[in-house]
C-alpha cells in the first residue's frame, strides 16, 4: 500500500514537472516571437550607424541641444515611421576621427562592423578596396544621377561600382581673422564677407611677415601668423596642399608619388623656412589639427585651415559665446602659378558587408532615404550641397555657395585615387616632424616619403579586390 502511494506521488510530481516544462517552453517561445516581431506584426531589425563628427544639430548648429548625432536620430525616427518592410531601430554612434580606423578594424576582425558609416569618402576608400563594403548601384536612381553632378559620382565610384552615396561636399580652404590682419596694417589683403580671397605666393609671404612684425602684442599676446601641425594624420589634406604650392603634381600618371622633384622639395623647404622664421606656431611636430583649430578660435593664430563644416561651427560657437567673437573670413591656399589650390571632401554613407541580408537591405534603404528625402537633404547646407536642386533653392540664403562653385575648376584630387590611401596617411606626418625638428633636410624627407609611400601603394594594389 505504501509503495502504491509512493508511486502515485511520483507520478503526480512527474505530471507537474511535464506541465511546468510545457508552460516554460510555451512562454519561452512567446518571448522569442515578441523579441523578433513588433506589435504591428513587422519583424524587428536593428542596424548600427557610425559617423565621425560632422555638423551639429538636425539642420543647424544653433538648435537647442544640437549635437553631432542629432541629424541621424531625427532621420532614423522619420525613416522608421514611414518604413513598411520592417520595424526598424537605428543605433547612432559618433566616433572620433582619429579613432575611426582602429575601431573599424577591431570590429571588422570581430565580424561586427557597423551597418552604415557616414564619413568623407576619401577616408573610407580603402574599405572598398578591401572588399568590406557593398556596392550601392541599386539604390541610386536616375533622379539622383541627374541632380548630383557626375564629378561627385566619380569621387565615390571604384571600378564600375558606387560605394558611397554623396550627401554633401566639404571644400577645404584657409580661414583668417580679418581683425588681426587689419590690426597689422594688412587691410588691402582682406577679402569680402562672401568672398574666398585668392592671394599670390608673394602676397601670402608678405602677409605672414607683416603679421609677425606688426601684430599688436598687447591686443594679441602669444599669437602667431599661421597654423602648422604634424602630430598625426588628422587635417593632413592641408599639408598635402602645401606640398603642391610650387607646382608639384604629387602623383605621376601611373598613380605613384612623385613629390621628391624640384617643385616638391621647394614646397617642403618653404614649410621649413616659415617655421624657422616664426611665422607659425612653435612645436608643430607635437601640435594636432584640433590644437590648431582651438588656437585659431582663441585668436592665437591669424590664419588656419578650415572646411565648410568647421567654418560654420566656428561661427556658431562665437554666436553662442563659446569662443571669442571676431571677423572670420575665407581665403584660398595660394600657389606659385597664381591660381588657388583647393580641394573638397565628398561626404556620404557607405554600407558594410554583413552576414545578415536583412540588415544589409535595411541599411541600404536607410541610406537612400536620408540621402534623397526632400527635407533631409537640405541639411547638406551645413557643408555644401551636392544636389543642384538644393543649391538652387538655398544659394540666395547662403552666398558662399557661389564662391565655392567658382573654385571648382581649381580643385585637385588629393588622394590620386590610389589604393592604400589610409595607410599612406600614416607615412607623411613623421617626415614633416623630421623636417621641423631638424632630423632631416626637406629634400631627404621628401625622398623618404616618396619611397615609403610608393611601397604602401604597391602593396595595396596587390591586395585590392578592385582591379
């Protein structure tokens, strides 16, 4: 009888355990479904978008709580509300420009790259050569091709495929403190409010000398004429421009560096000479572009580098009381020919390869959406629009758009469209450092840069998936 009771109890406990297990499995199944499917019945999909600091705010840096991620958070919300394929969440992350490649390489090696990266195309080209990006040809329609000039598409096309969707472009120039030039008696060299002033080399040397000798020390203590920096590869595009000032082509017709010629060495010697003469900030070998930008905004430099985004942000900081207010204007980088040296960064989105086809689909759809939505593309005014329709609509409101357009015939391709450009950026600044600290002559530094740089290019050519 006792054994029968034990058997009955055991059977009862077994039934309870089985029921509990069924209940648990049922709950688990329901939870999984809830995690994958929204109340709307659409599958949930999360994608990651990374960007380096571009502009603050959705459409303007003066917006309340404006930050570098504001535009993409707004665009992601607008996209999710109208997207009928999936229930989408876009996770936006801002990464520092000098940490971009390290973070990307770590995540690529771990199989977890972001789905979308918004950045200047020049900085991301090597990822196309490495086979890490997917072509975007299928999301570029005829309307976009008609509205965006072919020159911009050429900048983002590798072989037959488009790897970046142009959103804006960001022309590089000088910025100068017109108040400081006037204080040094250099009023005749000051351009108009909506002008990108072009100086000859002789005029520019005269400006640097005049600032050094005549800038009032009581009003501008510890101030220098021109920014010079070589701590790392950031802002290196201006250094590449300086090395072209005396007429060097920089790259030959085969896409190899050819800077160690007479014109290239002359440019490197000019950098050394103005540095020794005290026409620049001291310690250039340990000064970064960020340091130089901060010095300029604090009126410790009269002339510095800028692009359209930095220029707009500087003016916004002045108006917000975050930095001293002064008359900031634009000038071209001079050249021995008398023509200005100018370049631009085409800024847009790329999509990284993923083992998840759905994420790739959503990422491409999101890129097309924010790159073509009639409202969102107007945010390109924070640099310079690539769309003719946006320029036509806004040029009366932003007169500098016309000034930038006038520079277009003088633009040079600073990358030379060569493979290995990201690694190539690591080769130049140590040679500039060697010039500034006296370890190498300008001639030797340019020869070493050419040799090391061409080795990088050749190696990259061999490993590129784009032939």
